C-alpha cells in the first residue's frame, strides 16, 4: 500500500463515521470504539470505588512507592480517556494518552514480571492482556490521529499504526492459547458444568486462539480470525463469568477475571473493527 496516500482504509473508516449528535459533539467510529470507551469508564469508576487498582492495572505490591497516587491516577486516566474517546474534540487526545499509558504499563510494569521466569507461559499472561489493551488503544489512535500526529509520529498512525496494533493482538492471542495447553487443569474448571468433554473444550479454545493469532500475524483470513477471537473472548463473559456473578458467590479473583474479560472483549472488538471493509477470506492482507 502506498504510504503517501492520504485516503487509506483506516482514515476512510473515521471520516465516514458520523457524529451521533446534531451539533457534532459525539463521535462514534464503530461499536468496538463505543464498547472500549465504556470499558475504560467502568474500570476507572471501579478503581475510584475500591480505592485500589482495578483488575486491568493490578495487582501491585502494597510497598510500592506512591502506590495510592498511582491508584487514583490510573482511575482518573481510565475515566477521563473513556469519556474523551467519544467526545469529538478530545477523541485524539484521549486515544493518545491512553495508548501512552498502556504502553508505559506494558513496558515498565508487566514486562518486568515476566523476567524472573521467561520460559513459563504464565509469566507472560499479564503482558498478553495488557498488549490487547494497547492494541485497542493503538487502533483508535491511528484512526483519530491529526495531521500533526502523522507528521511527527508517522510510524504509529495510519496503516502502519494499525499494523503494529494487529501484531500485538495476534501475539497476545497466541499466548492466550498457549496458556490453555500449559495449564489445562486451571482451564478445565472454567468450562461450564453442562458442557460435556471439559478437557476437549479447554484444548479446542486454546487451539482456536493460537490459530487466530497466527492468521492475524500472517494476514490469512485475518478479519475473520480477529472477529471470531473477539467473539470467543466475549463468550467467556456469558458462559463462564456472568453465571458466577449472577449467582452472587464470586471471589475477588473471579470478579477480577470478569472485569478483565469485559475489557479484553472490548479491545478485541476494536481490533476486529480495524479490518472493516476487508474481505473476510482475504490473503496477504495484514
């Protein structure tokens, strides 16, 4: 694709998206965009209410310097950027801040957690979850980037930025799938009791995550893979976590997983939306 072209697939997406209000204040580029913004607001509200890191940001050691300040900063960034993402005049700033914040979190908080045991899949799981959030924020930033952004941060905007986001998403999916194979016992307990063959479903969903990640990375049926992977993440909400939440017998760990899964679904939805307009079974379309 010609990098000098100003009318790319990604810019068409946002230019064709009309504001929801008559005065042009609200701007929704896609349903994934709306879901991602809502998820950020919910995460921020949870952080403020709990006076602790919401599940996406935590856990963090209690002895961490300036921990309380960082707790409220994460919550404020989440709420502010979530609201800002759908506000026409602030969408670009919100996407820019959120992308930078998630990248900082990935590089300085999540990656160091993996260093003590780099060969264990579980050590990278937090990185994979944050990478999905980075991917969602990066797609939105690439959509909403201004001419100044494209001038000084061209590698992070337009089709180049979208490609980086898709690579992060694809790699994260592979780690999710590998986790199913590395920790089958922990995965089996999440399979609904009414489904037969619990081990089969643990391995099957792991395999589909890996296949989707590879498809996204190599650009073979990438739109279909990204969409189905986001759908699969979302199914965990309705088949696994929502029944537990509605039953009222939910542990702190389960509640955290429910919130994280909702945020991951919204982020995956944005990643899938980045393929809008591309054929479902396209090859060499990354």
